[in-house]
């Protein structure tokens, strides 16, 4: 859980444990947040709180693999017998085969890796770290190679104005790597870096690009693809069943007038204020 999410009723299975990152993504939603370094003791307590409510947990926040006690955290989680233990990572440390194997024998059974483009040029431009594309790609290859059939690998593609036209190439590339699952995420204006119009793609436009690229893979059952945070009212009707909400509640979301008659209100919490400020609400239709 993020420091802003503390509180009895806000225990989330998505536990923020990272405090630093070896990428510096231009659109990072966490860039403006302070992530004070939690102690191992604090994290263990939080894991116990999560366990009381959930049988799964996901370690995330900045770059969790950079913690020197990362494996102690995984070991502790494993001892609590979660059904699923996941990590969300930029995958760069997984490019070291020894590190990737160690993660895979630590009880982790869900790995989510983020790729920002289909080419080193785009990915490294967005991460601001030369060589990060090659490392992340190698990390993906290592996990594909060493994981067992009970361990899942999901690739996250944060869609923005810079990488949108590489989506087709990205899908073809990950299919070749034998990836079976990807999330295409709408990058939202959640930080100073991402509040630039040059980064955030209009949801309807991005949603069209995402669904048009994804539909053949979905139809032919070649890959499971979800459109994360492309709100149903921004998508064409056929695409709406692939909408998936961000699982963390965001207090910056507000209801728009359409929400009153929308059938998706149980899954969708509304639109971010910062998005409406940027693009208004004209694009949303039921
Ligand atoms: S609940 Fe509101 S924001 Fe969400 S899809 Fe429906 S109309 Fe759009």
C-alpha cells in the first residue's frame, strides 16, 4: 500500500515496497510522490495486514527489485502461504540469469514487466536510460526461459503519444517471444512529467489504436489483452468488454454526468480531474 493509502479500510494487496528506481520514465505517475524507505519490519507488518484480507499480494512501487532485502521480503511472503505472489518491475535486474532464477524459486508466481516501446530508441527515450530496452528485453527472455508453467508473465505497455504508433510492432515482437498476456495501459496525467499534453494520448484515440491493434490477437486467441484505464465510455462498444480498471482507488477521480446512466459504474470509478482539465469530457459517449 502507498503511504497515501494507509488506514484500516484501505489495505491493498498491491504493496509499495520500492523507494528508488533505475529508470526515470518521463510519464511516471510515481515521479512526484515521496517514497520514504520502509524498513523490513514495517513491510513484514504490512504483509501480515494484507494476508488477513487477501490470499494474493503484489510487490510494486518505484523499482522493488532494487531493495537489498528484496529476497527476505519474498521469503517472508512465501512463509505466509499466499496463493499468489506477484511483482511489478521494469525487469532490468532480471536480465541477469542468476537474479531471474532466484526470483523464480522464491515463491513468486506472477511477474509483471513494463516495456515502453518496441524499439530501443523509443523505450530508452521514455525511460531516459540508454540500454534499458535491451536489459528489459533480456529480462523478459530470461523469465520466459526459466519460468515453470505455474508461473505467469504479463507485459505492461503504457500507451502514450510517444509510443502509440509502435503498438503493432510491440505486439508482434512479444508474440514472437511467446508472451501470452499483455495489458495496454492508458498513461494518465498523474505527475508533473505526465501532465504534458505531448505525453498523454486522448483516451478515445488511444483506445481506438489499442483495440484495432489488439483485436486480431484476441479474436484468434493468440494473446490475452486488456485495455487498462481506457474507460468504457471512451471505447467503441465491441472493445468495452476488454476494459480493466486500475485496482487502486484514486481519490482524484470524479463522476461525469454520463456516469448517472452508465452500466459500468461498479467497475469504473469515473475520470481523473487532471484528464478532464487536459481534454474535457466531450469524447465520452455511452
Ligand atoms: S462510469 Fe462514468 S466514466 Fe466510467 S465508463 Fe461509465 S460514464 Fe464513463
